[in-house]
């Protein structure tokens, strides 16, 4: 910290050559760092505990030690096997992949149409879609459960056992394959594509479909990545809906699986609970660090601009 | 030559028309899949949920209950709310109608638009009636087929048979007749009145018709329900003054609204001091009278309400009122600190954002261990070090002030339960970083020149924060307040995961109450839906209030 530059609160120092002289570190700067470091430690402390507890024996956790006497790496293996993480992860990956594919297939054309195609009632329909963002999930939870139970029966009678929606992928994915938020996010982007591009493409004989496929989608890689990240995190974390529509292991997603593991299978084995939590967090962290920029951007787009 | 030009123009027109049609078709084709899903799983469920809430509905549809379940949840206040909601919709519909009349006044037969619009409204009404007559019959198919092997033929046969049920067929016949009439009248209108705005007039008239229809239906339903209740109570020998409550609460709210309106008018109009003085006194009088009305009547209106629901709202409000200021304040502080030129800024940002990114399912496990009732849990160890008694934390439902000041504390002052406090801490830990990220985006939008100018004028860091940063951040702050309030009112996963025996009643928000109705062994979907709508209504009202109150103070630069 010794070479921290001038005193001026940050932004004003930019490009100010005369100030580039070594000065004693001002008190305010030290206070800032101290506050941030204390805050950062508070934010990190639960993670530290999580890691440390995940490496202890259960009696060490109960005894309230801060660090394990000897790291118990096999906890991870035990947790992985007892909680059947291979199965849970595979389920969540499958569910996420299907949801995201559907989401992109359905939302991209819709967003494009709302941004660039003129059709009757476009604004009214779009406003109606946006209005769905105001509806709390709890209102649609009960009717959706009733609908899905019924659709499941119908589909079962038509397609046989594998066509059921309950305890199967359709109930976990199809309701989430369209979201007003995604359509809104992508629409904002498609609306910014210059009209000239479309004119040029049209002269070359492009239809809306070819323009979307070969110009708009390749341009929209960044917002699509954002959508993907959000969809991934949403589906990785989803708990309430699976709790209602899934009752066996075949399609139990990871968040539900972990909750069940913590509440029943490992009710008293805190070290295993911690190890399982760490295992669940890792994929999310990897995705977050890879797509950090899009992620923050997406949060920002969804809020300040909207 | 002449014929040639005419035919060219004709073919041009023809091709233009074809292109527009093609454009329309493409548009509809593109939005169809997403629209279908949103329609089935987002829009239709709202109507369906309302339908469910009007019925006794355990696992399968049962008898019609009207507003009874709302009355179970809220007591007589349910009738008051529905009555004034209907009146509000009615006024809005009439207002739209008035606008329409103004628009069409210039045109000789413009008002004729009422006729096709009324027919269209009736057709939509018939459609809804038919649909919700059909729905229970269709939902009942699995029950009717119980005992038989469910195969494709049986299900499809029952499905088709559903349309032939006498009540469904009657509603369907009415629907068909009304649709044909409405279509004929609409086509006639569009053919006869060739005005630039005729389609828009039709749309306006139609939407105001729908509003009036909804208002009329709700008013009729509410008043018949109220009269039934009054009659039943009179026969039982203990009359209930519901209409009086409706009037008094309506008047009280109206008076307070009028007082606030007067206040704002005087605040924004520069009139003479004398007049301002008079108006202020008037406003205060209105406020006091309105307040007295409400304070007298509201407890009586809520007297029969479900105590669980009231406690749920109490918990929700405490949860929200403590969490929101804390997380936004911390977020602002972090953002302001982080916005300076610092080493390791990116690292700090990631660290503060981490709690928001990691799944609740995982972090809640750690938090429930940190705040465990065990004597050796980290917080209890800290308490012992500080010389205090250990606490049960998540298993402690007593209010925080009861714990601090002893058992003598009156119940009304006991404050949020200790378990709720833990969940609030958890919530703040998660969302402070999120708020900071949003604030950072807002800070990035503030011009540097402003600070520079202020510094030249001798403003210190505090002045800069107070007079530049905070006012210019107000749109961001407003957004965050809105989102956080809605978020805390809808919070589910955090609370559900942190719920431990012993802490139950202190942490059960309305949302948790609703979920309890769904998940227990004998689910009560009807009551759950009614509660969900009550919560929805509260959230909407809060949003509106925040929009009005904060919206005026927000400074958009």
C-alpha cells in the first residue's frame, strides 16, 4: 500500500500530472481500506467457516473449533456418494440444458419480432408480457401446479408412461422456456441494430428469418451469454417448483437434492452438510468467474436501464 | 398509356398489401411459441388462481365459495377492499369512456362505436364464462376415470364429452351467438365508418367496456355476498354493520387522500402565506378526521381475520422494514468506498458480490450452523466471551426486546423474533453486495465535473456525498427500494431453508403461510390462492405508494 497515489478522492486525480508526487498516505485512505477489508472479511467469513467445517470430523464441528486438527478430505467423497451428487448434478445439467435451449429457441424470435417486425397489436402484446413481471410467483404457483398435474395426465394417456410431466423433465423445463425478462433484455439489444444493416440485407433478398439467423443472432452474442448465465443460475438454484412436482430421484435437481440431504440423510452430520454445500457452490462459482462481465452487465441492464 | 399506369399502381398497392400481410404473419409466427408458454404459465394462471380462490378447493374443485375465503383471511375488511376495488375499476372505466366520447365528439356517428364494442365486450364475457364452466369439468377427467385404465381413447373421449355437459354446452351456445353478433357488428362498423381512428376508437371502447364489465361483476358479487352475510348474522341475532364499515373506511381513506393531495398542492403552488396557512389547517383537520374513522373502524373490520394471516403480515412487514434500509444503506456505503481509486478494487467487488451469486441452499446451511442453538456455535462462543448468555437463535421465537429487557416487556413492543433477526442478517449479507453493484453502476453515471466544481467551491467529502452523490443517485436508490421491498415481501427460499422448530411462528411470513397451505398433507388450494391474491394486492399498493411518495423526490438530473 506504500505506493498508493495522491490524496484526492480518486476520480479527480486522473491525468493530473502535477499531483504525481509521493505524499504520505492520507488517513481517509487508510480508513477506506480498513472498512473495506473488515467488510470483505465479514462477507467471506461464512465461506471460510464452510470450507473449514467441511474438512473437520463431525465432533470437531460440534465442539466449535475454528480450524480442523487434520483436514478430512474424504468428507467430500463421503458427501458426494451419500448425497448421490453424480446423479443430482447430471439431473441439473440435463434440466438446465433443456430449459436454456428452449428459452433461446423461443425467446430470440419473439424478442426480434417485438423489436423489428411491425404487426398488429405488437405494443399491446408486449405490454401484456411486461406486466407478467409484476405478478408474484406465489400467485401462479398453485394454478400452475394444478395445470401441470392435469397436463401430465393428458400427456401420459397419449404418449404412455414416458410422456408424464410430473417427475419428469417437461414439468421442470417447459414452464420456464419463455420469460418476459429474457424477451425484454434481448429486445432492447435487437432494437439497437442499425436500420441500415436490415436495409442492406433486404436488398440482398434476406427475409426476417435469414436476417435473424445470420446477422442479428451473431451480433447478440453478449446478451445471449447473459441470458444463458441467468438461466443457468436460476435453474441450478430452483427449489420451490421442483419441491412440488418432483418426488423421486430420477429428475431431482441439485438444490432440492442438497436440501433433502441436509434435512434428512445428513441431519446430524454437519461436516457432510458443509462438504455437500461446497460441492454445490463450485459449478456456480466457475460460471460466475467465466461470465463475470456479462453477469454484472445483465444485472445492471435488468435494473437501471429497465 | 393511362390504363397502364393504373394497373401499375394497382399492382404496387397489391404487392404492398401482400408485404404487410407477410410481415404480420412473420411477426405472429415469431412470437407464437413464447406467447403460448407465457399465456399458459404466466397470464392464464392469474385468472385461474382467482377462480380457485373463489372455490372450496382441496385436491379437486369443490363448491363455489364466493368471497368467503377472503373473508376468512381478512375478516370483513375483505368486503370493504373488494367493494372499493370494484368502485375504482368502475371509475377508471368511466374515465376511459369519457376520453372516448371527447375523441369521437367531432365525428357525427362516432359514438356508434359503443354498439360493436358492447357486443365485443359481451363476447369476451361469454368466453370467460364458458371457459370457467368448462375448466372444472375438464380438470375432473382424471377423477372420473379413476378405477379405469387411463388410455388415450378414454381420456380423449372424456375430453370431448366435457364439451357436451349441459352447463358447458349452454355457455358454449351463448358464446357462439355473441361472437357471431360481435363479429358482424365489428365488420359493419369498420366498413361503414371509414375514419382514420375508427380502429383505435373501437379498441378504447372495448377496453372500457371490459373494465366496466369486471367492475359490475365484482360489485354484484360483493354486494350479494355482503347481504347474505348480513342476513345470516341478523337471523343469528348478532347483526354486523358491514355496509357502514365499507362507507366509514372508504370515507376515512378518502379524507386522508384528500389531505395529502391538499398538502402537495400547497407545497408546490406559490400562493399567499395566509392561504397556505388555511389550507394546511384544513388538511390537518381532514387528516385527523380520516384517521379517527380508520382507527375506529379498522380493528372491527379485521376482528374476524385469520390470526395466522395477521401475524404473517406483521412478520413480513418487520422483515422488510429492517432488511431494506440495512441492505441499501450498506450497499451505498460499499459502493461509495469502492468507487474511489483503490488497489484491488475488482477483488473487493467480487468478494462483496459473492454472497449474492452463491445459491441460498448452500449458504443457508452455513448460516444455520453459525447461528445454531449449540453452546459451541460461533455466535454463542462470541456471546460467552463477551460475558452474555447463549441464545437459541434460529430456534428462538421470542421478540428481541423481550430477550433484552426481560419477560415483562409488553407483547406489542416485543419486536421481531430472534429467529427473524438471524434471517434478516442473512438477507442483508446476501443483498448488500447486490445493492452495491447497482449503486456502482449509478455512480458511474455521475459527471466528474460536478465534483470538481464543488471542490473548487470548497466542498469537503461529506458535502460532496450529501449534495451531489446522494441526490444524483436517487433514481438508483428508488429502484433499489422498490425492488428490495417487493423482494422481501415475496421472499421464500431464504426463510423456508432457515426455518427451525422453535422459531416457527416468528419467521412465518405470508408467503410461508401460503406455501404451508399447499404443501401439507391435505392441501387447501382455494385458501392458498386467496392469500396469494391478498399478498399480491398488498405488494401492488406498496408499489403505488412508493411510486407516488418517492417518485416526486427522485431527481433525474
